[in-house]
C-alpha cells in the first residue's frame, strides 16, 4: 500500500509492518557483544535520511537518574538547582522538562516546593514503578506525565525478568493501560535499546503502544534508552547499535512523531554527547540529560554540553542564559561539595586554563589564539593561566593582569621588571624540588613583597 508520508511528503510503501518475533531463546548479539572482548561496531552500509525537527529541546534527569549515583540532594538543593535550570533554559523552555522520584516524603516535598515557584519551565514530570498505587499517587499530585520502565532487550526480558517477549509485551501494555486509565501521559523508557532486537521486538511493541494511545486519546512518549552507552553515531552502522537507525526506525515504522521521541544515553564509550546530537539530527525532538553528566557509572549526557550543542546546531542560544552554567558548577562545588574533575569542559577548574608558557604568550597577545570562544561572555569565565615550572614570562604577566583586573592602560607585559622578578622566584622554587602548582595566595604574597606594595593581596 502506498501512502503520503507526513514527514517526507512523498509516496512511501507502508507494507512494512513488523510482527513480534516470540523466539524461544534470547538473541544476545554475541557476535557484537562478546563479553570477553570490546564490543564490535558492525556496518551494513544502509543509510537513513537526516531530518532534524523544526524544534528541538532538552529534558533533564538530574533528580532521578542523576540522584541515583551521588549522595541524595536535600530539598533546598533540589529547589535551588531547579531554579538555576529554569534560568539557564530561558523563557522559551529549551530545557523543557525535569523528572522526579515520588517514593519518599522528601521526594514529594521537593516536588511541591518546586511547583510553588510557579515556573513555566522545566515542567515537572515523574518516574514510577508500574503499579496502580504509583499511578494514583502521580495523579493525586497533579502531575501530567510519568516515566515507566519497559526494558526491551533479551538480556532483560529473558535473563532478568525471566519472561518471553510476548509475556513482557503484554505486561508492559497493561501498565500503559493503567496510565491511560489514570489520565496520565506515559513516557515509556525502552531500556537497553542498543542491545534489543529492533524489528523483532521494539518496533512491534511500539506499534502496539501507538494503537493504545490512539484508542485512549492520550499521547504516549517514547524514550530510547542507550542504557549501557553502546550507541554509535556513525552513518551506515547496523542495528542494534545505530543511533540514526533507531531514531529513523521508530519514526518510519512505528509512526512516532518527533515531539514524542526522546533519546537517553550514557557515556560508557565516550559517545554520550555525539549520540545525543545525532538523535536530534535524525528526528528526535528531545535529548535527556543531567547536570554535569552525573548519573549511573560513567554518567548521563551532560546538560551543559547539549546547551552548547544546541547553540552550535541552531546558531543561537534562543534565550538560554549560558552564564548560569558557571553558577550551577559553583553551586555543586561550594554548596553540595561535589568535586568536578578539573578538565571537564565548560565547568572544570582547568577547562580554559593553561600551564604552558607558549600558550600564555598567545593569550597575552590575542585571547582567541588559545581560547575556544569568548568564555568571559558565554560562561562568565575568563581564560586563566596556572603558574608552575612550565610558566614563562608571558604566563606571569597574564596572571598578574587577570588576577588584579588591570585595565589595558595599567597592564604589565613580560618585560616588566616585576614580572622578571616573579619568574626568577618561581624558577628557584622548582629548582629547589617543588612539585606542586603555586597557589594564588602564595603568588599574591610574593608579588606584594616584590612590588613594594604596588600590588596588595586580595
């Protein structure tokens, strides 16, 4: 049968209707996922069309997936982070939603405190167990949408749940019916999709979800969960690892609208950000992230990274206030006590710092030479130098100018006698066996001494 595609506006064959393959033994893709070796990337040279939606956005799991891997946040910390997230996302809600647990009194108190702020974005959603009681709880709280777990790989269906595919499908569909009965939008988390039989289970299951949704008159959201970080963004990669193939298949063979399609990834193979961007490029409106990428094992997609990816792909922040990224990082460090790895892009202490004298010389002459963009404007963080045994005269001059916020008319250069004296002292420190970097306090004390009070300690 031929039909006009709503997405491509072309006549397409609609005879590809995949049925559940209720196999007797699990398909664990051992040729790809041989547990004793690094997973392989198979190619089949099949391409799917790129098709970014008209609108894309970010969703957040900081208070759900993120909170499972750190000390639980206090209610006040959750409220503060929620406000910062709203400020970062801007008036158009580029950070569209955030999800909460509802199990404990503290969980529910945090939800109520955040709702009292009456912020339009991010919308508060939940994640629950698939029970009638939990659906009632969500409904009583006035929450419109909740996530539910629908594991889709045979690793989970056969080896964890001890079910057949047909039994798992029926159990999941009954759960979704409960959500519809409660008048709640279900967000189905297709756990472990990058190890699932895509056309033997995932597509037939999602087809049934779409039928139930149409009958109930309530939308259903599909979250494709790359639970173990196995997804691959490259073109022409075969399923089940192909991110383009997964997004295209859910749209093309299950008719999931872009606005109902979301990607959730992990960073086990360093591909979380590129996979999330690929999901956007091939048709998912939403990518699910957590602040600083905090999440299970290697973490989730860092939310701040996708803010930058959004700006890169769209050519605009569209109302997002990217300087709030620095506020969020400072709050995690100073109030929550979370130690951010220093080289973490955008938020780490050293992400726009240099120790090399030749780089400092470049910064002194033109900041653009060794800084990725205007970090002072975009993140409210000027580039810095850290003084140590590799620092040259230029590094010392740059440090003095930035540390004391000297205007151009008063700035020192690398030929200033004070700079030469400080450099000589630094060299003596390391010649004497010192191994650690110099602290700002040490430097200020020595500069005050050598300058005769020209520069006083801050």
